[in-house]
C-alpha cells in the first residue's frame, strides 16, 4: 500500500472576542490507501477541527490554519485555491457529518442534494444523475429509492437521513471518506446497522476512511489504526490491537478503564480520570494531560 494522506504539524487557531482558541497544536498522522484510521477523543480535543482543516472547511474568520502541511496524493491541500479545493472536496475526499438534520438542506429534496455533486464532478445530466442517486439510495438500504428522491429530509427518520448522507458521500467514488461521529445521534440498534453498512461499502468501494468518535467501542471493530487526541494533540497512536491490548499513555489507559467490558468478572470497578479537560483558550505549555495524570513526576 502507498500513502494516500500525510498530515504534518497541523496548527489551527480560532480568534474570538473571548480570546484565542488553541484548537489543534501540531497534529501529525498519515493514512494508507484502503486503511481505516480511528480518531478518538473527548469533546473539544481537536479531532473534528483537524479533519475540517484538511477539507478546507475551517470558517475564516474566526478560524485559521496557522501552519502545517496536508499532502493528499502529492498535493498540499492547504496551498490550493478555493476553486481547486472545491474540485477535490466531494469527489476525491468526502465527509459524513454528525447530525444529518443540520447537514441536509431542509428546503431541497434529497434528490436535488445528491445529484448536485454528480452534475458538478461527474458531468452528468439530470436523467443520469437521478438514476445514479436512486442507485445510491438503494445501495445504502433505502426502499423505493427512485420515488424517495422527491422527498424532503424531514420525511426521513434519523437513521434514514444518515443513510442519505452516506449515499451523498459515496456518490463520486471518493478515495477518502471522513466520518465525523456519524452514529452519535442514533440509537444503539441503528448505530450498529450504520457501522456495518459503512464497513461493507468501504470494502466495496476500496476507499480509505477516517472515523472520528469519542466512543472507543465503536472504533474497536472498524479501525485498523487508532490515534487518541487530547488538548489538541495526539496522545497515543498505534494499531487497534496495540491501543486496546497494550496501551501506554495514561490518558488512553484511563479511557479504557472507564468502559464496561463483556469479559469482565464483575468485580473490577470502573475508573475515572480526575480533573477537567484543559481550557483551550490558554496557550498550551508542556504536555496537556500532565495536570490530570496520576503518574506524572514533579521536576
């Protein structure tokens, strides 16, 4: 396999009225073709912002990518002009967002929203794009697909809306699919169905994937490699086996210790990480997890 994506020393800031938010502080990672990378961390750790930066979706103002490189197939995405990035976004790199109800336009039909990228990137006419859109809806398990192209987002359930988002993401056969907590708002049964669907489609389309989540249990069965983020930095990175069986960083150990296990005897107590996450308005000094680490050594 060859390297599809290489992110080096990514730094993202938000300049607000309340001060500077140090959202991402020197994040580096790479992704191989066909590989699934799980990015895990609590809210505010910088995992979503990192991926929005590589998609060119950081709102400016107040956000700004201060430094770093995002090399995708030999091109640094951070140096591309908006028009150049628009040709990559949706076609070569696609993203599924957390809440489909806010990601889908409520006043446009599902068919209009899916066919838009097909017309832009694939040069299809209306007839061709509607047929392709119906095929995609059928692929993700939405019955009576052709008729439902004329329905609006509010006419779909939460799980079905997320399936529509997946269909939109897959419409142009992207090389990389970014899934930003796509199952968070769904109940456990639907969540399992969506995860299984994405795994199946990933193999079918032979694409790489980044799965962003705060739930270690979700990435356990879907990711080849996992990186754990905290305070805008990467605390630990390794294969799924290494992270779950031989985690080294105290933060990762704490996260795993707070999860109930099916193979537990029932006598072990769940642990908790004392303290609170860092205030990202404070400029980072040293290692961000140090104030909450129970094995730190004072100098």
